[in-house]
C-alpha cells in the first residue's frame, strides 16, 4: 500500500500540458545547441534511442521505463574546455561559478543547468502536476500533507517540497521527470538531505512494505476502562529500515498524541448506549458515510491512503480498539 503506481499523465488539462511542452522544447533547443560538440558525441548517441530531441517525446512526462534507461546514460564526463559551451549558453558560467564548479565541471553540471530545476517556474509546474494527480501526502512517512496553495499578489502558487527518487546530481536528465518526483514533507526532506542522497536506497515506486502501528503499550485497561497512557511505547512493525534509520519515522509518529486522544474519545462515545441507538438508525437508513467519518474523518479506500495524513496510523488504532471490544476486555457506559 505504500507503493505508488506510475503516474498517469494522460488526462492533464491543456494549460498544464502546454506549460510542460514549453519547458520540454526549451530543454531540447538548449541540447541542440551543444549537440555538435565533439567530446560529448557519445552522450547524444546514447540519448537518441530513449528521447529523440528532434521529436515531441517528453522528458517531463517520461514513463518509468524510460527513466530507468535515462539513468544509465553516463553524464560524468568532465568538461575541461568550457569555452565550447559558453558562447552557446551565456548564463552557464555564472551558474557554475555560483555552484563552485566552474573549474571542475562535468557534463551533468551542464545538464543540470539546461534542465533548470533551480528555476522557480519549472518547479511550480511540477508541483501543479503532482497536485493534479492528487498525490500530496509525503510518500515516506504517509503522515503529513506536503502541498498547499499560496497567494502571491494575484498569482496562485503551489507550496511544498519535491523529492527526486533518483538524484539529479547523478543524472540531471531525470531531474524534471514527474515519474522521478514524489512529494515529501519537511520532516522527511530535512532528514533525507542530511544523508547522502545516492545512498538513500528507497524507491516508493518499488516498495511493497506497509508499516503497521502497534498501540498495545500505548493504552491502559483497568477494570474494563480504557485510557491513553502515552505514545512513548508506540511500536511500528514492518517498517522499512532505511526509512527508519534515515527519517526517524517512529519518533515523528510519537508526536501525534492528539489524533489518538480524539479517536479514543470518539470510540467511547460511539460505543455508549445512546450512540448505539443512533447508529442503528443510520444503518437502517443506509448511511455509511457517517460510520466512515468516525473511523478516519475521510472516506477510506486503499487507493487514497497516500493522500490522507495519518490514515494508516488511525486505522490501526481503531483496529486495536476493536480487538479489545471483541474480546470483551473493555466496557462502555
Ligand atoms: Zn514525511
């Protein structure tokens, strides 16, 4: 369930599609400018069968299979004669100086410049696409929303962080590809940045691991009365070890006291005799939305798990409570 599927980019609206096309053509026109330079001839030979810069294939909308191929192209060749680039890309020198790579730059540095992930309007377009395909929850912790809208004068922009699954520092050809990008929350992004991204071996497109929260030691049962103790003893089973060691997700989830307390309160209320009558009425009328609201505050499907912060956390907590109820170890007023 943590696994995310390849994004379908077919149904994007025309305006967004035009933005993507415009960026793709700028990239291709810059690539054409440098394509006659001898020392990088083999790069263009490798690129052509995957993305032809003469046709309308897209770097941004590249499918995962293409991304896998693009990643393999060697862009590490060092560029000693920058003069062959400078007349064609006037701003390149300033960019490389700023990155302190002017004297020791590689083809990948030049590609990073051409792909221009550092340009705000390009990242805004990418964020809009992720927003459009409704993936807005951090793919690592599944806990926090990452995108929201902001207003700059009359202009609406999308806030939030994007994470490159395959780092652009290793191959800038995939730096703008939507299928290489995932939303990431501040917590995870900050911790991931501290790690060497090339060693961060976790790909949410490939992962089949779903964490399970264990609340057994978080609760206390006394004479049939259940109460919240604290979250210090929260356990997460089946957690990906890379995620845990780099992103410290267990400690992040230990901060979510209030959803647990609220859910426990509602659970007790829901199981009280007056509520029972109320719910029987709802079931008779065939209204299930109210029941779903109780469980998660949002309708639950496996598909939207990634888009609902704390969903798994709350769902597992609810199951824990249900277990106590079924075994008769808790009583309700
Ligand atoms: Zn996160």
